[in-house]
C-alpha cells in the first residue's frame, strides 16, 4: 500500500476500529479522523467492504513489518541446530526463535496494542464477509508457513502442525491479555511460555 492518501485513510480506519469498534467505522468518520475533505474516503473506497479490505491490507503490512525480524530468521535456513546435515535455524535455533517471538508479541501488546484490537474487530467481521475472510486467511498463512519452515529446520517431527500451534499460542496470549480475562504477561512471562512450548516441539 504505497499511495500516501490510501495509507492515511487506512491508518485512520484502524484507529477508529480500535477506539469505536465496527459500528464507529464510517466513511465520514474516517474523513474526520484523517483530516481529509468530506468524500475523500468514499472516492478511495466506495463501499464499506472496500474500506474494510483497505484497513486489513494496511494492518497486515504493519504487522508484517513488526514481525519482519522473526519472519526473516524463520526463513533464513543457515547451518545451526537442525538434525543431521540438514540446515538448521540461524543464530541459536530455538532460543533465537523464543527471543524474537517474545519481543514481537510484547510489541503487539504494548506499542502495537491499537493495531491488535483493530485486528480482532476485523477478524470477527471476516466471519461474516467471505471477501474479507480470504484476505485475512492469506495474511495468516504469511506467519504460519515461515513458522513451519523454521521448526522443520530445528528438527520438529511435525513442523506444519507445530507451526500452527506456535502461532495459535501467540494469538491466544494476545487475545487473553487484551480481550480475555487473563492478566497482562511480562516479557519474561512470554519468554518462559515460548521456551516451554518449543521444548516439546524440538528434540
């Protein structure tokens, strides 16, 4: 998403989703929040579905940027701790993955908290809009596939399943902290939970 006005509109939509929920997201509200003349958002995204798709695309872009170090490490595949002569994960294997993922989750719960709340709003809406579901699912695959690659290199006996479980763990921690009844984890809590989880996946 490169055009500056598209980013401005999408960022304003994400803020509104986080602050007011799905009902508070209107074309007029986005114009006001973005400081744009009336009708600007409608010219860019004529329908509500188009506006939601724009917001989700921008959210996916921002989260991919947040998780970039983790995704790059997961797909690097340099010699490390893999089984036999197979390429293993770089820079310390499971401990590197633990630290990178803990830092990424921590960022989503703190600096990126607004984005995380907006994503939950969009996730629920995607259950009712097939066109949004397709975009949401593609975005999710962008995290699950690298996790499976990393775990395969680290020696997981079932990397696809373990990759799904690793992502589900992260999603569950974030939801529990932001929208559930759980307590807010510390960075050390995240590290410990991930370390214990990976210990059961990687021999």
